[in-house]
């Protein structure tokens, strides 16, 4: 191998220094070495990297709940993170404006203030009813940013995000003052219902859910539900009128009115308008406890005579096919007893009715309604008031015999 002269000089010098116990001078930094004939002074200086660190804003606010007439105050905590570089921390220590952080702070403030107040509602938890409302949050910007500066000056990794609480109109404290508690509930089954019926039950129940009835005022089912049309989420379903089959929005809505009626009946509220179906509907179980509605001629109405506000809540389980309505109000000490239905004048159901549906294929059959016997039914209810007075009423229903309805394809020999 041919050795260049310059290398020999360097090696000799290095060996001489080492023999004296000395080390050669360190090589110059890589960026200062000429590259491909370019003077070192012409190369750009390295850019200093100052990694950002996380600074946490913590929101901690009490959110009252009502349990058994007592108010508890569990805390709600939220954390929001800012990335602060050492330069930004240094600028804040000198009292510089928060301009570099303003966009990120405003984003956090918007997220916090998106929480708006919501009125009280109840949920069953662990076998007891718990009342919850939601407070709205407004960021106290001055207090939040003062705390942020002080924390940075102290070298802390976070500070408090301060909020001003905005209570809803019907808050937990308001509910406690009103003495609101669970009064009664009603249930019904819609298991086996076709899809259109399930959809209409869900929509109708959601429109009833959250309805407040002031003391002395009346509840109207038709008013609470509103117009039964596609614009409000209802879908068409089979309706039997005059022996013919047609489709109309809202098939199944009577499942909701029936369940509301049962809750009001169990709570001992005065029923001021209720209509029985013309025949017994298999979905509703025991006769005499159904409530048919058909706006505007038929409505379900009852009056809130509890002396305080009253809340109607609806819940449903599509998988189990169960619908429930619960009433929450002021317990005035009344006791309610409902006797078993008294059934008389029973009549056997006739043969079923078959109607044509062009959507069905030849030989296909679909059941729309179960057969049911005719009967006259009376249900006696006694309401004993706290004063000792007893109020008794009788709910009467008259059902005609019903053979049930099946739909078949056009041309089926069972059509008459």
C-alpha cells in the first residue's frame, strides 16, 4: 500500500505526543470541516432544538346528585394539555402576553363551554332512583390565565382551569326542595312486533320522555307526541279500517299510550280521558288496562293533583321487547290499590280475516293480529289519601270478538 507523505507526518507527531503523556487536540466539529472544497464558514450553523413539555390544565367541579332525598356532591374532573417550549415558559415568566398559546387556549375554552345545562332526570342504579342534572360551564378566563402564569413562574407542570357553574332550570337542589321521588311505573311488552311497529314505539316513547306536568295541570298524550308523521320520525305500518288493509304512519303508537296510562293509573292520578281498543290486543296482556289514541278524536289525559311538578320518563329495551314509563313527583302519602280485572260476557273469537298484500309472494302468510275473545271488563281502583279519604273509580272496557288478521298474497284462496 502506498502511504501518502502527509500521513507519515501526522503519525509521527501523534506518537511523539503520546510518548510525553499528552493527547493530540480534538478534531474540529464536523460542521466546521471543509466539505468538497467548500469553506467551513460557508456552512449553516446548526439549529438548536428545544423540545416542548406538557402543561396540564385541570378542571374539577362538583356535580350534585339526589339520592333518597339527600344531595351528594361527587366531583367531575377533566384534564386538558398544553405544549410549552422552554422559550414560551421563559416569556411567560417575564410577563409576556399569552399570544403564542391563544389559539390552543381558545380551543380548550370552546370544548369546556360546549357543556350546557340539562334539566333533572332519574336513573335506577343499584336498586334505587338517582336524580341527576347537568350544570353548564363557563370558563373564568382571568382566573385560569392568572393561575397558569403563577404555575409557570413556580416551575409547576400544571394549574387549575377555573369555571363558573350554570345551573339548569330544574336542578338537583330544586328537585330536593320540591320533594321529587319515584311515584309509580307502568310496563308493557312489544316482543314479536314487526320492525315498523318497533320504530314507532321508540319514536313515540322518546317524544313522551322528559315531559313535565305542572301541579294542577293535565297531561295530553297527543300534545306530548305531536303530529304522527314522517317528519317526526314515524314510519307507515299496517292499519285495518273497514275490513281493508292500508298503511298509515304511527302503527304501534298505542303501545306507548297504554304504558303511560298504566303508570298514571298506578300513581293514583285522576284519569280524565281514556279509550279502550275495540278488541283485545295480544301485546297488552291483561284486558282493561289499555289506552287507544287516534288524534284528534281519541286522546289519553290525566291530571297532576300531587301538589308539585311531575316528570314523565320513558325507557325501552328493543332486544327484550319491553317498554317502561315512570313518573316522578311529590309523594303526598296516597296509597293506591288496583284490583284484578273483572271479566264478563265472554264471547269466542270468530274465524280470522285474510287480507291481500301485493308485497307477499304466493303461498306466503304473515300474521298481523292475534285472535281475541269478546268481553266486558271492569277494573276497580282505590286511592286512599293522606287525610284518610278514599277515592274509588272503575275503568270499564267493552271488547268485541276478534278473529285476528293475516295477510296473504293476492289470489290466495282464503281471500273472500
